[in-house]
């Protein structure tokens, strides 16, 4: 999507605020002993209170209002009967629609007690997104995103999951650019003013690929490996980007 009007900007900002509110409510509610299904219900109630719709349900008939992935699960985890435990690393990915606009965000965090290695990888991937966001400008190569997060991953001793990537968003959940890879010397696409996209690398201590579980949704790295994500929806400008989530 490209922002064409003040209404577009306010529409995206509004759904971005809702998506953030859903995530914050779920993170505050997350505790050992509750199920991922119960945690998803918290998100569903906040969406309903804001008259917003879950984008995964709307676009893909996903079996949950949000995606909740635990430990080696990287993305698209189905909320259900799984009971959260102390020390679990949880990724909550929230995407929602209101008034024809969609925003998408996700974040990994750890339930106390926080094992140092788990806390480090969560902080590292968040810093990578902050650094990449600060560097995007209209006219610059799309490669600035991949190059920045690749340097951050290498500095922290992590690998980037190669078969998950950032993407365009705004009117639909997944738009062009459909795949924003790691640093690619052959990248020829450029960012443009008003462009809406996510920045969402996944850092891992294991092999840089996820595989799909038998449920047909959950994407995971190998058991025992750590994986963490941080995602924001941003609007490209000629100056500082607008972070709507």
C-alpha cells in the first residue's frame, strides 16, 4: 500500500494503535499456568472492544485471533490447550483490520525467570528492527533493511531465519514487496514515499530455516534452538519513517 491521503494515514495509525493495545494487554496477562487459548481470548476481547477484526481469521481463516508461538516455534502458532510455563519464550503476533486498513506487529518475550540467553536474543532482534527503521528513507534501496539486520545478527552471534521475511501491508495482510530478504547484493528495488511495510526479522541460534508442523500452520526451528522476532508496521517517508504500531 502507498499512503495517498490524510485519511489513509489516520486509518493506519488508528489500527496500529489497536494492534499495539491488543499486544500489550496480552503481554500483561501472560503468566505460567494459563493456556495459549486463554491468552488469545484476551486479545480477541480487546479487538472486539475496538470493533476491529483479526486479519489472520479474515484473510486466511486462521484458527485463532492472534498467533502465539512458544519456544522453538517461530511463527503462526495456533492458540489452544498448551499451558505456559516459567521461562517460556513467547511470540505474540497481532494483525488486525478496521475500516479497510491493516496493521501487523509481533514481539518475543520471556516469562520469568528469564534465562540470560533468551533475554539477549529478544533484545538483539528488537535493536535490529530499531536500527533498520532508522535507516529507511524514500529513494534508498530496499536492501537497507536486510543489510542492517544482517549486521545486527552477526554482531550478536545469531543467524536470520531465511524463509520468513518482512512484507508489504496496509490494505491486505501480505502485499508487495512480498519478500524482503537478508542482505542481497542483487537487490534492485527501492523504497518510495508513503510505502507501508513491516520490518520483522527472526533471529535464531540454530539452522536458519523454519519447517511447518503437522497442524499446517505452526513454523518452528529445531527443538533446543532459540528463535525470536520483533515486528513493526512502518510508513516510508522522505525523512523519518512513521511507526504505526
